[in-house]
C-alpha cells in the first residue's frame, strides 16, 4: 500500500520552485536575507526556539484550532463539509501564526524593530500584536487611502503601540506601502526585521511563511483522521498571497488521493483590474523582488488588483503556488465577489459562523464541490472571522 507521492517540495539553493521565486534584491539586502535564512535554519532546528514558538501558539494564540463538522451545511448540500477554524485564533485569523514566528526570529537575531506593510490592516494588526508581546518596536506602512478606509484596524494598531506611517505616493494603497516599507527597511536592516504578511516576497520569505503556517495542515490532517478515520477527498483554501492555503495544503500534498483546490478572487469579472486572480490570469513576471505569475498589461505593467476581500487583492502570488499549478498538483479556480458574499451569509445563517470575506471564497467553492462530489468529504480552511467585514457587507447587500 502506497498512497503517498513525493511532493515534499523545497526551494532550490537560490530560492526557486521551478521557474518561480528567487531573490531580485540589491546586493546589500541580499546579504541580509542570507543572514535571515541562516538564522531561520538554525532556529527551526533549535529546541528552545521550537519550545517557545509552540508555547505561544498554544497558550497565546489558542492553538490547536478545532475542526468543525458543518452538519447543517452538509445536509443541505450533500457532501460532508468540515471547517478548520483559523477564525478562532487570537486576532481572528491565521496571520498570527506567522507573525509570532517572524517576531521570535527577529528577537533571536537581536533586532529591535519589526517593519511591515499592510493593506486592509489585518497583517498590520497581527504584526503589532506580536511586537507588543515581545517588546519590539513596530513601524507599519500603510497607504493614505487605506488608512481612512480601514480606521478600526488603524486604531487597533495604535492601541497596540505601533507607529503608522502614511504612504502618500501613487495610488496610496498596498503596492506603494510595500515599496516604501522596503525603502525604510533598506536603511534600517541592521536593527530591524522585515515582517512579510504572506507566502510571497524574495527568498527565503515564502519558505519561512510556509513553515510557520504549516501548523494548520499538520493539525487539520491529524484532527480529520481522528474524526473520520480517513483522509478528506477534497481540501480547499482561499489564495491571496497564499499563506493560509500553503499552510493547509502542506499537510496533504503527499497524499495522492486528496484533491487540493486553491480559490482566487474573480472580483467583478475577468477583465484586467476587475479581479485579483494572479494564478488564473497572470503571466510570469517580477514583482517586489521575486518571480511569480503577475497580473499585468501587454506592456508588462503590473495591474491594479481588485477583490471585495481586501486581504486577497494582491497582483502577485506565492512562488510555490505557481509551481504547484504548473505541475498540476493543485487545481486553482475562481469565485466572484457576489458568490463570496452569498457564502458569507449562507455560512452565517446555516452554521452560526460569520466568515471573513476572504474565507467566504473558499466556503463558496466548497458548496460548488459539494454539488459535484455529493458523496465526498471536503475540508475547508476558514482562514478568519468576519467581524471586520460586517459593516461593509451590510452596505453591499441587505439581508
Ligand atoms: C490576509 C488574509 C487572507 C489572504 O492571505 P493569504 O496569505 O493568501 O492567506 C485570507 N484570509 C484572511 C482572513 C486574511 O486575513
């Protein structure tokens, strides 16, 4: 009996998964990223580091998050649907898993400050939380437009003690925030650590983020087998930059009978600028110093990404997802704004769980899969809770 295949995929020495990934930073920063890689490899083999990380995940973040059998949804849609409850973590999403890891690593390297960018503010809040806990300074770069739009998260970050730096260039949103955060970091890297918010960026960050998020897949696999005695037939997660999904998928990549689905935001439609489905509509290119599938026009200019779920609207995507798509191990598909909002209400009303709009994309897709595979078991990663989205959703669609 052999139901496993070797999908234990690691980047090569230069940080590539196939054609994707790498590190296109200027030389001095490249050296610093080498230091980060060395510190990371040392840390994850260090008993003390792992003990501290596991302690925080359990006693601070609240892990393990449970797996919930969605009984009502299953009866209504046919298949058995299970939810991995990352929404129950401290701060309300999976991001705390990598933020705690990055902050611990920064401390271990003797850094005094975390620098991060944020769009909707979710990554900023998780980073500010970890910084507060570990006594690190925290500078969060955020577009001026986003600062107005995402006031509750800005207030949260301020309460947690972070400095918010308003970015006034270009469209004054996420892309410019990343650019300016990197400029600041390149002047301060001797005393500061960059805390990336997803499985993106130059090597070694995609590998580091996957490592810290792989706790999701490890737990989920064990919990699922304990509940059902078998593996799921389908595993589903939403893909923005790709951190919650790669964490979940990493637990199942080698189980060849498990079908794996990554769900991208179709937003308002298929036209450039209407969606943020980089794996589906992107072309190979370089964004923020790594190679991946990028949404771009015919001249190679990076397009604006859009989704109703602001945590998903990045025009690039993690390099390992690009590779998993290319080798056909994971199927990537899209869900529209409307389908996601419908699923937001459906899960709330049927199961009493209000999902984040990002996670609602994965829920919506699982309902489609349930119709296609009525006798199967589907495991969905519920990456976060929807409290942050309530005001917006009510304005968009009344109950
Ligand atoms: C940020 C966020 C995402 C998207 O980020 P990934 O790196 O693709 O996981 C998904 N869900 C929630 C709740 C988020 O906050």
